[in-house]
C-alpha cells in the first residue's frame, strides 16, 4: 500500500505542502506508517526524521491500491 507525505510542519513553524515537493518526492511504496511512527522525509534539499501526526490511524484498513496521505512534523 503506497503512502504520500502531503504536508510537513517544520521546526521553524513553516508548513510545506505537496505543491512544493518534486513530482514523486515523499511518495513511498510499502506499508503506510501509523500515527506516532517516525519516518524519514525529504524537504528543501535535506533529509530528516519526522513524526506522523495524521493520516493512518491504528486499526484502519485500506485497499492495497489506496494511496494513504500523511501529515508529519519535523522532530
């Protein structure tokens, strides 16, 4: 099940949306992380860890072809 990070809240307080990412930037194949998980993302030319704060709640099931949208915050 693919997932796509749609919004990143940076430590600076800036909110970065998918409109500012490259075409397939922060689009991943594999099991979607759940809220509370830490993942690695790319934003403004750097990679960093971010915590999932919205998008895939524990116990939720999605069809295999569903792209799960996620929101994360830089840690």
